[in-house]
C-alpha cells in the first residue's frame, strides 16, 4: 500500500506534467506574414525563398502573406505591434527600413519602438542597386555624379521604402549633387521602380539588388553599381564605396514577432527559419537572386547583433541626411 506522502507526490507530479502539457505551444494552422509593401515587393520576395520549405517542414501550418502598404512600412509596423504575441503573426521587414530609417523619417507616425519587437532571425541580405535603362547616357557612376552636379541638368531617381530614401539622401549629400538637379520619384515597391526604369519613365532607381535581377538578365535594365562591401561573383558592376566613401548599405530582410512574445515561440520560429535556410532550395533561391545568407546574423542573437551594428553606423547618418517624407 502506498504511503500517503508518496501518493501526494505522484498526484503533484501528475498535476505538474498536465500543467506543462497544457502550456506547451503548438504551431498555429494559419500564420499571417505581414509585409508593408504592395504585392511584388522585396519583403515578399525574401519570404518566398523559405515559404514552401517552412510549410513542408511544419505539416498543418500555412503562411499567408498580408500586404499592408503605406508610409514606407510604418502602417504595417503599427498594425503588427498591436497583434497578440501568440505566434499567429510575423513581420518581414528590412532592418535599415524598420529599425533605422522609419523611426526618423516617420517619427510622428510610428506608434511603436521597433526595438521592442521580438527578434527571430535575419533571412538574407542584398546590396542596394543603382539601375538605369540599357541605353542610358550614364555608363558609369562617375558619369552619374558628374551629370548630377551640372545645374543645367535634371535627373529623376526612383525610390521606394525608407532604406532607398536613406541611400538616396546619402548619395545626394556625399556626391555633392546640385539640389535642383536630382529629384526623387516615390513608388510603392522596388519592383514598380525597376519597371519604371525599364520603360524609360525615370532615369535611375535605387532598389534592393535582388529585385531587378530578372530585368537585368533580360537586358531591360542595366546594373550601374551596388552598395555591397565587396564584389559579387558573376556580377560586373562598380561598388559605390569606390566612388563615394563609406557607401555600404544592404537590404537585410528579417523576421520579427510582436512585442512580448514568449521565448518558447521565438525560439521555435528561429529554429524553423534557420532549418529552412539550410535547405539547398533556399540557398539556390537567394544565390540566384544575388542575395546572401549571413550565418552571423541568424537567430535572435545574430539578428540583434546585425541590427545594433547597423544602427551604430547609420543612425547618425540618418539623423543628418534623411529627408522627412509625409
């Protein structure tokens, strides 16, 4: 016959196990992937590299894109911050857009400190590209800079998203362009800006390099230069930093969960995203589109390190040169 003390212990242990089982988190059937751009934007492009892999690895869970364009991702960021921290919503955004430029360019509209988001992982990185029409008069970065300094000229540069605005502002200041010469033209997504260059309706566009790659391959647009830190294999283009000092800026697409999300949910998402990125299909997808998977920026710690380094370098510049856009 069991002693009363032992019976009490068994009952307590059973209760503890049941409580922990009840508290265990299971992936939801539907996960909304919130992006702050119209369909075809860079954030959507980045997530599609792992979407199918995630759904294959997590039977019963579907990832549905929800587009909330407006104010360079700020509409989506505000909406996302109000969602329940239960793993049913994730945000895909570029680090430089959401955590550097938006808090400055849209400080009167942004209702949340994006640093309060729960960090999951970086997905991939791609430099910013300066693209022109194949028949453009700009054959080199030096041509573009020289032309932009002549007050008799006019140049339209297409931008979309705060990271593009940051790159544009940096170019205008550091290249010492004439204010009346260079004019920004705003688009809802980098895809739209790229198409505008291909059609000849604008002179130049600044977009994440992976976005216009199909147009570059089809000789619809030409890659003039990019803002990467080093040459990319198979890519013949100048580095902007060789013409304008310190001009290194990448679109680092990353995943966040709402503020206050429990660690067990954050860790689960981080593990699944990293597992997806390790698959050959994901590696090929990003490599074929001139994007790289940076192992040092994966997971919550890697993402936080990447964000902090980015903010340390670019926040002072953003405070100084970023144009407030209403």
